[in-house]
């Protein structure tokens, strides 16, 4: 079985492999941060959360916000 990615492409500056995800199980917070443009996203996590889950939630939230802006226009 292939390992899941742990670094990703930034949805804001589009640099590949610039987003790293950190999971703080003590506080149940996951954070994805771009080391190029410093954009970040935080979400709650569970014991089953992987870095790809945090990144996917960030992408989903970006799409949701963009769709809200399109609907308002």
C-alpha cells in the first residue's frame, strides 16, 4: 500500500510541496501552513485524522468560499 502525501501544493500561491500539515493531538487541532506565502488553515482533528484530511478540508473550504462569492455576484 502506498503512503499518503504529507506535503501539498498551496491553493493560494500554487507552489508545489510548500504546504505542511501538523496535527496537535493534545489540543485536537490540525493546521496546514504554506511556508512560501504563509497562508494557513486550522481545523479540529480526531485520532483518525491524517495530513491529507486537513489539506482536503482546506481545499473544500476554499471552494465553498469561492462559490459563495460567485453566488453573490
